[in-house]
């Protein structure tokens, strides 16, 4: 990597700013939280939205190049489309005559590079890294397939973990654009972090999601061994020509005394991710995640994947390589001959066998009957992290293990989770599992049990007379439609206490994951301060499904209009809630919403 980039004069991006200074008539600077070759990052308060944000300031040399600024603005606008729980949100591009910066979500935690250094052995263990890899791959799959955006600069320093234990990918698309602009303006030969770049990216070829797959493999290699695949000498030459050592060999070379060995399938999958040929890498982030964490799960095809031919455990796939990459494409004439001779479809799973000279006119293939296509996934996965770790996790009353925990092959539907630990209060959660999906419950902070008061000497005790026999009180009748309408009325009236009373102790709240009622109270007060007047018009009846009682799913839609003086926000919402039947009435355990036709004036 060119050290000159890190030695650039960043000008006012470091000098000239002070704590308490207000910039762009909106942001009050609080502290510097990061700096490097591409600029400095400040923690600031957004006075308009009353929240903390991170401001990534651009080097001064970019401010005088309009083409570079326009390119960075374009990438920032594209990144605004990324709305995933594990991707840092980009809010805005700010610029005046003195400075320019990108406003983004503030993450209250450290990056994986810093967290690795804090480990006793200076490396992560596989069981510690697995839940984070699942979150990371989910975010990459979303970015690649839904938003059509490639990160281009994945590395441990761009992966952060917040105080709740959630992984966040930073600088999606922005870091590389900024680096490329600085490289062009300073005439450096290369830009970015060579240690994690694919051979194709080093060559300047058209960027592809498979470049991110290579960088992801290099990142995992680093986190498990303390070094990237190549870290000394001519990095670019080694990336193009040399095969890296296995992670076990690298640990031995660096004298790392790890608690547990790296599983063979992790070694094989990371080696595939680091393949020089993109076709030999896992063809999607989901595929890589499944090979590492859930090898038994079916692999969903994407537009980048080749045909995946399922084989038995004893077939070619057992050697750790993909059948699709060894398959030989049969000519259409050969297929017609085989179909006519055998009467059924054939699928090639090995290379053509050698043809003797005296039989050269006969087509010869090693073939087997095509197996039944793998069924679509019917199970999902649940990830549970707790503070403290080591808590017992139960799903529908069945113990699954201790946290941190990845629970595989969970049936589709609503499941009740219970978390228990000695000395800590039990916690209950609700998870809706969909086929092939991962439900990340976030990091659950357990509450310590109160210390019991010392007992006093007991006085003479006489048991009370027996109570008269009573019958169990009748179960309450639940009005789901009335509950929803009353809750929405509280929202339009600004009744925060009434709103919060409708929620359970732990709620899957919009894109925030699992939160407490106190979080919801702060969120509602913040919304009402921005939009003090709210009106709602129902556009569909409240429908509900009681088949999983006491967990009730409700769906409804409405249009809304929020006002603050002359400012107006309008939109259409489709809502899905989950309600829990309790003796005290209904409680909201999950609240999700999709907004369409949104407009603001």
C-alpha cells in the first residue's frame, strides 16, 4: 500500500475545527472519533433532527476539483438507497465554501480490527466470528442483489460493532470513491487497501460483487490469524501469483495459541473466496455464509451463480469444490443420443473419460441420473447474543444451547424464545422465522436479579385458614381491531404514556431490532417534536390471524399527513404487527412498516 496517501496534508479537515463549533447551520462538533489518509471523522449533534451523527470530512485537495466532488456526490446519493440494519446509514452530503463532508449514522462501538487486538490471543475464535459473518453476509447479499451496489473496500477497519453487538458495514461505496479521487489528484499508482483487494480490482477491471467476496475472505483470514493473506514484500505480485498459507499454518507461523482449531470447512471456504479466478469463488455472500455456518442449507441461486448440480456425499462435492465448476457441458447432440437411448434426463458430474482410438466415433460420458432438485428452504436461522454470555437459550421450551448462539433449521413461523442465566432475570422474546432467512435478535442485555433482603428471626407462625374454592377467572375477550385503532388514536393525540403502555417489555421495533419501551418513548417524543401535528386515514380494514395464539398477527394500511408549520410529510403505509395475548390485555411485540408514495414539502 502506498504510504504517501496517509501522509497527505489534509488541511482544514483536521486544523481549523473546534469542539462546540457549528457547521452548515446544523451540526455542532463534539469530538474527533477517527482520522486517516482519507480525512477526519467528527462526532456531531444534528440540531435539526436532535441526534448524534458522524461527519466524514473530505481532504481540502478535493474541494478544488469539481469533477471529483461530483463523483463523490453521485456515490453518496447511491448509498442513500441502502437501508439495511447492518449497513451504516448515509444521511446527506454537506458542502459550503470552506468544507465538505458526508453525514452518516454514528456507531457507538469499535471496528473489528480494534476488537481483534483486544483479544487475549489477538485473534477471534470461529464461534465468536460466526454470528458476525452471518450479519455481514446478509448485508452484502442485500447490497449486491437488491441495491446493486458493491462496497469495493471491505476490510476489518470498515466493519464496526455497536454497543448492542450489531455489526455495521461503514463507507459503502464511498471509501473507494474518495480513495480513487485522491489517487488521481496526487498521481499515485494505486489506491485503496491492497491487502484485501482482489487481483481483478488491482488490475482496474470492472468492479463486481465477486471482488467483495475476495475482500470478505481476506478479512475473515485476517480476523482469525491476525494477518491478511499477504502482508510483506510485493503485495501486488503475491495477490496475482501466490496461494496463501492455510489459516492453521499462518497461526502456527505467528505462534498463536488459539483455544480451538479452525474447522476444515472454514479453511476450504476461505481458500475458495481467495481464488485468483472469480469463477472459483463462492458466487454470492449468501453462498459463502451457508458454506461457513450452515453447510446443509440449500443455496439460493442468484444471477451471478452458475448451475449447481447436487451430488451425494461421496461424490465430487465432498472434496470441497463446487460441482458446477468441474461440470463438463454436454453437447446438444450428445444429450439427444442419451435421451433416446435411456429415456430420461442425464446430468454430467465428472469430466469426459478418455476415448480409445478405436472408439473415437462413439460419444462417451460419465453420467448419472439427474437427482431431484433440492427443495426450497423450509427452515431459517435465529442468532442470539447476550450480555453476559453463557445464558441458556430455549426455543418453544426446548433448550438449544448457550449464548452466543446460532440456532439452525428453525421451522417457519412464530417462536417464543426464553433466555435464562443464574443470577439474572429471565427474558422472553418473539421471533418470526421465514424460509431461508436469518433472524438476528441483536444483543440482549440481561437484568441482574435484586439481592434478597436479609431475613429476620421468624415469629411463631400459624398457617392461615384455607381459602374458599374459587373458579378460574374467564379468559378475556380480545378486540384486535379496537386495540389497533385506539393505539393509532394515541399516536395522533401525542399520548406518549398511552402509546408506551401498549408495548411488551421487549419489542422488535421497525429497523431498530429488539428495544425496550423506554427507547420507544424517546423515539415517539423525538418524532412529535419534529412533526407535532399528525393525522391518519385508514385505507384497509384491520385483518388478523389467530392461528398461532397467543401470538396474533395483524395487518392494516393507512395514509398519513404530518405537519410542522409549513413543512408537510405525506405517505402510504403498510403495517404488520404481532400482538401477545396477556391477562392484562394485548401487548405489541413486533411493529414493522413499509412507507410508499412519500412526499415532503
